[in-house]
């Protein structure tokens, strides 16, 4: 694991590391914000942040404006890349598939399966690595994400509730089996069997898994230019059906981007801090 | 004036406008953050932010994390580009000269003089435009900047104290006549007469103009990779000599970039809000 960037920030450090991933079979990079408490060796709660289409491991650190509140709360923030990268890794035909668009699932189809193993990467390899290398309270790890990464956060939380104790999202793709982005990604990465798709669809998952979290927080802008891809109402219905408490907050005038995220990031981090502290 | 981007942010709006500048003789863009109070038509204090080498009108909005506090304080933030741009505009041989490196002065030398009129642009054309177009309290306008833009903020404040009532900077180039960046820029834009350079050198200016501000705030990281270009001690000495109060805060571990700026931006905006309210 090689430290390739390190910037002091709010008395903590915003870092980028590079390492060879066995899951992805390529080099990969991730960002991590370590608050002052972590630098002093104190074990801290941590939150993974999964970014959206076209983003990388640096997007969150630059654009989400999260470090201020994370420093106040003593939260570690971990931001993986959104896909495998590099010359050897299959590219897509557009920005919504391939590099920058890994969808946080394990691909089973050629040419994607060789490298696109983002589910294993995030929940196993990177998860273990950061728990070994940084002072993280192992029982106090949450997950959040934006858009494609909101889909990632919701689905990985419901698949691995023993690993993620809190979950929130900004403008998540709530039902990827039922929107163009998800249909394209899933048919490429997983093949045509739509029963398989449902294992990676938050709206379908919550119906199978039931209520696993004391609360889920989702913020959604009502001027979101990708609203038709997101289907928050379907996820709300599925949560209601199984008694999963969901705070779906809709915000007039806000769009899909990071100016929206920065406006509400403090509240998400506070939400995670409270959820992670509980019991 | 054409609105080319508009994103809701903290109940205000982060916008980018494009217009044809007479001073620059080319199209130019600027960013503006309008807090909720300004959107409601209420006159607000305003602060210009001048960015550093290689940056543009969007850098501040994305990376400085200023909107949160500006929204709380009801401050309008205006961020011009760092130089003229375009095919017709002379380019430099490197990132520290030419496009992206206008140094907020009026060039007198060919090929620069045709477009590089950033001093007139900021203090006259853009200044008048924003006062006409937005609900700005004309007597409550401040200026701040980073690196090359810190030089810009300090020098323009001392040249136009009737326009800028408060001034602060992050890691400013304090004595451009005495550092490689400044020597290269000034010899290109202004020619070889070093007496002319001193009219655009904050350390020289304060000695001529005397104490014009009740206080100046400068934050400087002690791990700044460009520290040798900045010379804060020379500016401190010049301020001391004329009785200009300067709060030069040095921060261990912080570097030259926006992770440093975001760590202290709230305090700069609070400083401006207080200074602009005074009298």
C-alpha cells in the first residue's frame, strides 16, 4: 500500500493510497480522511462513501465538503474508486458503462468478469485492509453513496448488514432493474437473467431481507436531471411494505450534483455518527 | 450576460455567467454564490475571491467549501477567472505565465497587453457589473484570494481601498518583485523597469500607502511547497513599519492547496463579515 497524496485538512489528513487489488486484478486507489483523533491512534467510527458514474476516489474529498463535519465528529471517511482502471481493464462504449461505472457488483460476464469485482473489492478486500491499517472501530462502520454509489451503499448494506451498521444515500439509483442505467449495466455485467439482477437491486433486496436498519436516510433533489433513473418512490414502497424506517427527504430546487450533496453532507455524517453510536 | 450554470446550494444558488468583457477583449466567465437572502432581493455584503495559478472561475466554488458559511452569514461570493482565455489570447510557455496566470494586473507589453487587463477587469468592469446585476451593498465589498490571487487581493485592496473594505488571503505571493513567479510574470507583462513592478507588489504598496485597513488576515501553511515564492515575512515587516495591523497565522503541517483553504475558509468569511459590518 503506497501513500501517494497526503494533505492536512481540519487538523486531520486527507490521503490517497494505491495498492494492487486481488479482487480487481489491477492497481487501484482509494481516498481516506483521518481526523485528528485517528492520527493520534484513537479508534474511530468509519463511513465508506461510494461515488457515482464517472467519478473516482478523489471526487468525494474534493467536492462533497465532508471533512469539516467528519473532523468535528471524529469520523474516518473511506472513498474507493468507482471501478477497476487501466489499460488491461475493459472499457465501455459510453460513460455509463465500464471504467468509472462499476456499479459495486461482481460481474459474471465477459469481458467484464476479469476485473469488475467491485462488490468483493469494497466489502472484503478494501474493508479488511482499512480495518487492519487504520484505527477503525470494527463494529462501527457505515456506508453511504451518491447515485450509482447510492445504489451501491443501499445494496451492500442489505447484503452485508454485519459489516455496515448504518446506511444513507444521496439521489440513489433505487431500482436499477427498472431504469436505463441499471438495465444497461446489469445486462452487460450480469447477463440477461433478470432474477439475478434482483439480487443487486435495493428495492428488491429490502423486500427479501426485511427491516435491517433502525433508520435509512435518503436525500433527493426535486430538480434532479436524472430523476427518472432513480425511482425513490419504489424504494419507499418496498421499505413501507416490510416496516423498514426510511427518511426520504425531497428538496425543492436541488439537482443531482455535488452542490446538492455539500448542502446536506453534514446531516448525513451526523446521522451516521448517531446510528453508529447506538447500542 | 448569459447564465450558463446554476446549482442550488444551501438554499442559495451557485451560478456561472459568461459575458463579453471590454477590458479583456474576449468572452469571460465568473462564478457567483447568491445566498438565500440575495435570492429574496435583500442587499448583502459581498466578497471577491481571486484564485491562483492554473485555476479558473469554478475552482473556488468546487474546492474551497465556502458556501456553507456564506449562506449562514448572508454573503455573496464572486469568483472571476484568473486570466483572459481563448484562441485569440496569447498563451504562455508554461503554467505560470499566460492563460490561467493573469496576475490581476494590466499588461503593458506585447503580446500580453491586448487582452491581459485583469486589474481593470476585476476592479472596474466586473465590479460594476455585479453591483448593477445583484443585490450587493455597495459600501460592503471585500476581497480575498489564494497564492497569485492572494497577491491580487492584497494589491487591489491597497490600490482601491474605496472599493474594497476588507481583505484577506491564503498563502499570498506577498512580494512578487522578489520571487521567480512574480519576476517572470512582471517582466513579461510589465517589462523590465522594476520601479513599475513595485506598483503591483503588496509589500512595496503597503509601504507607500500606509495603514489602510483596520486588520488584514493571512493564513499560511508551514508545509507549503511554494513557500519560497511567498515571502510572508517581508509583508509582515512592511505592515509593521507603517502600523498596518496584520494577523499572519502560520499553520504547521498545512500545504498550499485547497485542503488547507477549506480548513480555514469559514474563519476568513467570518472575518470579512465583521470587517464589512464595522463603521
